[in-house]
């Protein structure tokens, strides 16, 4: 792993560690906040192979859908989020507009960051 890869992974970890209980962020949103707006899939890889002590359950797809790659699949993802009080509909989606969280000072401007 290169120093650049390690730096990106550590930035992803730092963002994910901040996501409060009951809120979510998207893979693309995290990638953009870490300086690589087109790296949503890489964030997914970091989630899949990364530090399991982080709240990865709070990371969802840009449309609010849950991750099939989460341990236990979308149903496992739903159960963990439900345990935090997050409502998941029958299509295995959360209300991204209501639950999307931004770290202080990083709220989107007029241009839409790749959620």
C-alpha cells in the first residue's frame, strides 16, 4: 500500500469515526470530503477491508440504499441501523434527505458534492 493509499484510508477512517448515532453518510460524500469525489467505490473497499471497530453501518449508498456487502447483507445492515433507531423502509433504504450528516464546516455549498 502506498503512502497516498494509507493517507486516503486514514482520512476515510477519521470521517467515518465522526458519524453520529442515528445519522448516515454516503460513500461518495465521504470520498469527496477526503479529497477524491470519484472514489466512492474505494471508500466501499476501505469499509469492507478496514477497521471493523468503526461505525460502517452508518455508511449507505447515495440513494439511501443499504450495502449488500455489509456483514449479513442488507438485512444485517438494516438490523444494526434499526438498533440505532434508524428507520429502514421495505426497499432497504433510509431517508437520505432526512438522515444525511455533514461534519461541522463541511456542509455542501451550492454545488452538489457527489453524495
